[in-house]
C-alpha cells in the first residue's frame, strides 16, 4: 500500500487551497477500476476535497467515485486519493464536481463554518 510520507504532511497542509472544516457525514467510495463499494465516514470537508475515516484506506493515487450524504442532501463526484494513513483514512481531492452539486457543498461548508465559530450551533 502506498502512503504519504510523514515528512510530506507539512507540505500537504501548505498546498491546501481552501480551509477544511469538521464535518460528519456518511460516504460510499467506489474505485474507478471496480464496482466494489466501501463505506466510510467523512470527518472534514473543504471546497476541494474531504477526509474519510476508513479502517482499510485506499492507496495514494487511486481514482474513486465518492457519494457523500447527510439526512437531507447528497453529493457525488469523482476524486483522487491524495494521501493515505494506514488504519485511519484517506484525503480526497474532488476532480470534477458537477455544477448541480456545488450548492450542496457550499451549504455544508457554511454550516460547518458556523459550527466552528464561537456561539455557533454544533
């Protein structure tokens, strides 16, 4: 399994284009090369990607199709695994987010932003 080099984690943080926010949702991940579906839990989200908690993370560089869903909304997009932490999870970069799903992502980001502000709802 390919994983991110711990020395590169600092570089990864510096490369982020947008802020990440704590966010809890369910996700289904399917490798682009197979029909096998894996269940995961989203723990962080940004405009450009998310972090998925997974016991058996996929290797860095894997192309996937991810579906993220809450009780009221869902988002589907292709993504790539940009880093992988053994027994913990993967960081995904969204690849081709459809304009149809951009308002859903923006809604989630606003909710996540408000929940991190003092006096914001949890």
